[in-house]
């Protein structure tokens, strides 16, 4: 099996081997090399029975995808950051209609300020839209999850996002192996004929039954909790690669401290854990692949014997704290452990090994604040608040407290 050094082109090859019938993307979509790679495959005649549609906006892309999927086409698209938020109305509609669209989310920060680096802000903004959300940890898993995503979407009649860090798809990435056409065909059956919704279907899904339709979206997500592991097991049997599933654990059996995170940062987390383990620290980690549905049961099993959990997340619920932490807290309700939220890597800020070592050492001594902002430049924050205070006569003191600056 031939390896590729450019994960974006490998993703394009993998998508093509899933035999989509419609691909649509705006020119500003994330990971332009995925889109361009698919365009080259189309020009070379390697996208049989597939229409590649360039549209004028991200909202138009989702609108085209909804129409194509409702008419019975296996549908794929890409989105990111501001573009994903621009199509928000249609994103909700796709889930409400139960359409099995697969969409790559290039996980990026959302402005302002303008930022073209990675964090999980964009995907998290759609966490309640009704889409299944899978987070890839490596470039190889990014490929494998797309194949599983089509199978999952079509099994449940539910759209699926595959959220991928841009850094793992950079040119020169470690060699990865796209699944062969034979492997994809054996794993992913042809998309069954699907007729456009008629008047009777429109009535059953009308405004009077809005609550029932939202419940159906919730019901599909709960069903996915059992379907996702089964599809991952079948993929392992077909390809020999363990990709996807709900989560994976690392040294959790005897760990007193367990770190929970999603995406590519888990590789760095495990490196630090290896170093700390060699020094005698009882620390482990859980890497979440499925964020929606949230795997509360299996996560609770993984965390129940720990003394503390550190949730490392690259997103922020402004005015509240962690987003991933909310699901973790619900998972361990009733378990006596200390839970810490660490906001890190916003706007692509590096999450370095030295910072993680100090963070995990502080956690082991239970010296972390409930919410910690890793490597926050407190001087920048204080300076901005001072400038705002000088221009705001109605508020006597806007300087941050010592706790807030941590």
C-alpha cells in the first residue's frame, strides 16, 4: 500500500474512494489542498458519477449539500471557522432533516482578532446543531474516520462532522496509508436510493412536531454510542488499523491523575506522561474521539478510580469556562475526585511539553485553580484592562484579580 507525505491529498483520495455523488465547497474552505486534490481527481476522471460544485459562499455550499442529500446523493463538503458559522442556519437544518452529509471541519480559531491557526472554536460552536462530531488525533485517523463517517451517517440518517487539526495535515506529514479502493468498497456499501421528501413527510416534520424532531436527533446520537464502537471494530478487522471509536485510554488503570483531551494535542500529552511515568508519577490520559454524542458512560468507567481529572481543551465558553469540561463533569457526577479545567492552545498557541509538565505537577499537588489558562500573558491582559479603565469613568476598577489572570 503506497504511503503519502501530504495528508490533505491522502484525505482527498480517501474521500474519492468513498464514491461520493456530490462534492461542494467554497473557495475559502479549510484545507484548500483537500478541495484542490478532489478537483484534480475529478479532472482526471477518478470521481466517477460525482458532480463537483464550486459555490459562491459557505452558506450556499451547505444549501447545495442539503438539496443533493435530500434527493438521494452521497454528499461531502468542507468548512471551517467563520465559514462554518456563516452557514449555521443550514447546518441546523441538515440535522433536523436527518440528512447523512459528511463534512470535514478544519478546526480553526474564529475572529476577532483575525487568526488563521488551529483551535476547536469553530466545531464547538455547532455542538448542539444535531451533527455527530468526531475528532481525529492523527493524519492517519483523519483518513480512516472519513470512511467510517459515511457508514455512520448513512446507518443513522444523521450528518457527521470529522474535525481535523490543520497542523496534522501539513505537507511533509509522516507517511500515511489511504485505505485501498477494495477495502473501502468492502467496508462501505453503495448508498441506497433515497427519494426526496414529499408533502406527507414535510407535514410529519413540520413546526407542530418540532419537539419530536429534535428528540429524534437526540435519539440518533444515543444510538450512535453503540454504533460508533461497532463500526470502529469492523474497520479494524478490515484494515488492521485501530481508528475511531468513542475514546482511547492510556495508563488509566492505576492513574491518580488523568488528563482528558481531544485531537492532535494528545500526542504531546502522552509524551509528557511517558516522562512522568518514568519518574514514578501515576498519571494517564483519555483521548476522546467522539464529542457528539458525548460518551459519558465509558468515560465515567475510565475516570472512576482517579483522584483528579485535568480537562485540557482548546476552546472557551466565554463567561463560563470549559466546554469539554461540562461533559466530563456530568460523566463523573457523584464520584469524589478533583476536576480542573485548563484552557490551552487558543488561536494556535503552542502547548509545549515544559508547560504541560509543570501543569501536571501542580495538578498532582492539587494546586491548580478550578479554571486555568495555560501560558496566558497576564501583562497583555492587564495592559488592555488598564487602557479600557482609563476610558470608562463609570467603572472604578477593571484590573484583573490575581486569580483571574492565572
